C-alpha cells in the first residue's frame, strides 16, 4: 500500500515536472516570435515615418540627436498600437510551427489536452493585458508629450504658447490672453471663454466673457457675450450681445496644433479631466468614449490569444509562415475597422460610450472563446 502511494506521488511529480518544462518551452517559443514580430513592425513604422518627415528634418536642419530622441519617444506609442497584433502573430506562428512539426500531436499522444497546451499562452495574454494598461497609463502619455515637444519646439522652432492644466486652456496671443474651458477640434467650437486684451503697457483695456464661440469660415462668432471696456480713468463700460463677431487672429488650426489630446493622458488623468468638464456643464461624450476605450483596449491582447489558438490548430500545414502572417494581418485589419467604427459612433453620440468601447472586444472575444471551446481535443 505504501509503495503504491509512493509510486503515485512520484508519477504525479514527474508529470508536473514535464508540464513545467513543456510550459516553459511553449512560452519561450511564443516570446521569441513575439519580440521578433514587434521589432520588425516597429522598425518598418519608424523607417516609413522617417522618410515621410525627412523634408521637415532637412528644412529645419534638425540635429541627428534630436531626430533620434524623437523616434525613441515614439517607440512606446507605436508598440502599444501594434501590441495585440504582435500577440496574435506570436500565437498563430508559435502553435502553428509546433503543429506542423507534429509536436502538438506528440503532446496529445501523451495525454495532454489542447487546453493544457494553450494554458501558458492564456496566462501570457493576461500578463500582456496588464502590461498594456500599465504602459498606457504611465509610459505612453509621457513619451507622447516628449515626442510632440521635440518635433514642435526643438525641430520646428515653434513656441509652445498653450499651457493646459486639467481642463482649462490658457493661450497667450500678442496683446491678449485667452482662457477657455473646452475646445472641440472636430466642430471648431470654444466653450466657457474669457479674453483679456491689453495695451502696449500691458494694462488691461478689455475683457470679453462668452458662453460659446463658433468658427464660421473666417471669423469667430461669440454667443451670450459680455464685454467690459476699461478706460484710462478705470471706468468700466459693460455691453452685452446675444451674438457678436470678435476679431482674434488665431484660427482653429492654431488651437488644434497645441491642444492636448487623450493620448497624452492616462486613464486616471482623463477621468479627472472629464469630471471637471462635466462640473462646468459641458459635453464630455467624446472624452468618456476615449476613457472607456483606455479601459477596454488592453483586453485586446487576451482576445488575440483566444482567436489565435483555434486558428493556429486549423491552419493547413502547407501554408507555412506566410499564411500565418497573412491571417494575422487580415484578423487585425478587421479588428481595427470594427473598433474604429464603433468608437466613431460613440464620439458622434450615436451609441453609448460603454457600448462603443467594449462592443468590438466583446464581439471578437466571444468569437474566440467559442472557437476555442469548439476545438477538437
């Protein structure tokens, strides 16, 4: 009886050791392909972007060190965008190569199910999702700001006039300072506006308060306007208009160039930004969609694993590496089209923000889970 128990424990230990070795082997093959594919895609992106911006670099005589730093800060953002695609390629190629080499068949012959073979990849998918969220929160916003700052102020030699703190935007013009609560770059509108105009001695001569301003072709049209003029005797003349054209030299393109976008904010920063916009009574729908997108996007890594596992098992052996890469690109293309279409509907207000951000992930995730469950053991 004792010998039987010892034999069972020894057998269990041997099986556990074999599974540990097997999981390490699968993870190692996965990570090798993942790192190779990520490096290749990032390099291709950087080369294409470099040649598209070469005229700008040459025109402004940008030093090589600045160009190098610009692209160094670009790498985290690029990597985050193609992270799910790298996961998908690694899953398809990794398991596909094992399958074509009959290693999957050998594992199954030793009583190891496909679910146990795929388990290490699911764990890696969960870890990749966590890493994706962390990078999007801590690394990408910082690197995006640094890259934009290098391109705008150090290469193009343009002064950065806009200083954004939370949701209030301050902009200094030649003889004026503008403050507005919200700038909508798609509709070319300003909300919650205060303009301070100064004379040559930097003495306040006029203050303009308006609820909203709309750009119409060649001028800003202000609505619900209160204008206070200050004369030399410090007397104040107050005038109110329902609508008034106020000539300021800045066009929407100037604010668009300087406006801080959601890519420069992490999840928690964007959430605070939204709260302050809503407290001011302004529409924050676009930002709410982007907030939920930041929360849902990391799940794409795990979803790509769910999709990649069954496809890698069903791919014909004659297809080779080219077929796996082609399948990855097609699936990734469909995924991005669905995601961007859904987010566009949310930005336009045609669908709820939560649905817009999570629906594409749920759709592809359920399809992946169904395919995984339907696999033949």
